[in-house]
C-alpha cells in the first residue's frame, strides 16, 4: 500500500468513529467528568491565575492537559466541537506515529495493521472525545517509543534532546512517568554504547521542559513539585483502599477523616458553593499526605501486599474497570465496557503473546520493559483501564506481527505445520 493511501486509510479509520461518538456525546463533553485542567485553563483566561481560584496559583494537577486546552479556548472559545475535534486530531496523530513505528521497525504491512488496531480500539473511540489527559499521554507514549528506537539505531545529540523533551512533556502530563527517562537510558545502554554527552542530552531535554514548571511552583505555590496532588496517592495507599475497591467503588470514595488538611480541590469546592476562600497550605497538605503514604508502606506491608494483585488485575483485565458510579451506568456504554472491549482485548492479548516471539528481539525487549514499568507503577499507585490504554499500542504492534503470520490458505497452513513438525526419515 502506498504511503498516501495508508495515511488516508488510517486517518479515516481513526476520525470517523470518533466523530460519531463526539456527536452522540456532545451534550456532556463540557459538563460531565470535567478535568481539573479545564478549570485551570478557564481561570487563567479569565483572571490570569493558573489554578482553581483567582489570585491563588496552584499545582494541584499535572499541567500539560490544561496547557493543551488553554490556547484552544483562547482562540476558539470553550465549545464541545473545539475540544472534541482537537482531541480527534491528536488521536489521528497517535495512529500515524504507531504506523510509522511499525513501518520502520517491523514491516510496512505491520504498521498499517497496528494503526488500524489502535484506530478501532473500542475504549479509545469513546474515551478520546471526552475531556481526559490520557489523550496526550497516548500520543507522547508513541513518540517516546519512536524516538527511543531511533536513538538506539542511530544516536545523535539532537535526537537525544528530542527524546528528552518528549519524556519531559510526558512527565508534565503524567507524573507517574518520572522514572521513565532512566529506564529509557538503561535500554539505550543495552542497545548501544551511549556516550556521556548522549545521556546528558536526554536528561537536559527532559529538564528543560520540566524544571520551569517546578521552579514556578516553588516561586508561586511554595514547594518544588510537578504536582501537589498527593492525596490521590494516599487514596490508593491506606487501610481503607482495599475494601473500597473490592466493594466496586473507585478510590475517590475512600473515606477521609475530617482532621486531614484541606486540599486545593476541597477549598475550591467550598468557594464555588459559598464564595469564601478558606485558609489552606497547598504544600503542607502535599507533605502530610506523602508522609501518610510512606507510613502505610512501612507499617502495613501486609495491607499493601494485598492491594498489589488487585491493582495489577485492574490494570490488565480485558474488560473496563466497572466502578459503581461510572458514567453511563446501565446504558449501551456498559455493553461496550463489558462485552465489546474484552472481546477486542482478549484477541489482542492472544495475538500479542504470539507476536512477542516474532518481532525482533530489540523491539520485544523495549515493549516488555515499558509494559513492566506501567505494571510496577500501577502496583505503587492504583491500576485502571484508562491508565493502561495509552500503552496499548505496544500490544497492537505485537499483535500486528502475529496477524501477518496467520496462514491465508490451506497450502500455507500445511507448509507452516511442516516447518514446525519435523518429518520422519
């Protein structure tokens, strides 16, 4: 297939189902499950403060998604069409990057198949058009893989800086990726001898993107941090977490004692209702929640060990995690979550397991390393479908290689069997 035809096919396969989902969901795009970045972007445009409340700068969210929305709102206004079309464009870019990865390091046909598998992913078709920071995580994850493979093949300082910059953006979008630059450098060291200047180039590229935000937080908020939302980590690591998850509820329902310090989110919710800004210390509440998590790990290792298998299960199970207050509960969305998505993912997992032994070793190793990293992070924090899907393209790339090895005719099947089963002399 020619490149132009492949691009057109992949863009249409990505855009058309998402456009249909966007039109169906247009009434709730801006009102249901609104991301904190949306509030930050609106406050900044209205009052010049990047935070929840005018005059109170905050770092209580990973900043990248808010920065993504901010120029869109400034140029075009806050409309469901603006958010939806922009995110569909990002999804199309992601599909094309996946296609390029497959085309360059597997085969042209594998690139197309992998791109199509990403394009029709049932969960992503719905998720990509709603407000969610994972839309950027997905694109950046694909770019990280592309640039890592490129640097492993032919390292240059410019490529190292580009890889570091994308890793830095990934951290600003998802703080769970903070350790990923070091893992990528370890992979590059395994693939080729990367000089010290190359290591510094990758780290410098990441630092140039991350440090201005960290310095801003020190100056305006009061602490060195990418995000001060340590309560999310605490909700995933305390004595009540396991019972909450087992009851079918999300970690947001973990009971928080009234004696705990108010978070910026708590103060904002009260301000919306009363117009009163209660006194709070954003950095102090971050430190306290972090200390409670460390105390939980140290003093209750058995309770944490009990959580780890559940976190991993929720990350990798083929059906979507079905919490009790999920959007669209009891509607066609549940059919997609519990039937369409697992039907798709089970097939993808089986094919990927086969493809792992077909793809080149350097590609298989990188895939295993990155997916293992996501699993470890889920064990430390909490696992959930939306945290996995940005990396499902790796599973799709493995599966594409297996698909292309499936015999098309009886004679091909017979030949394959003869290659596997030695003939008797």
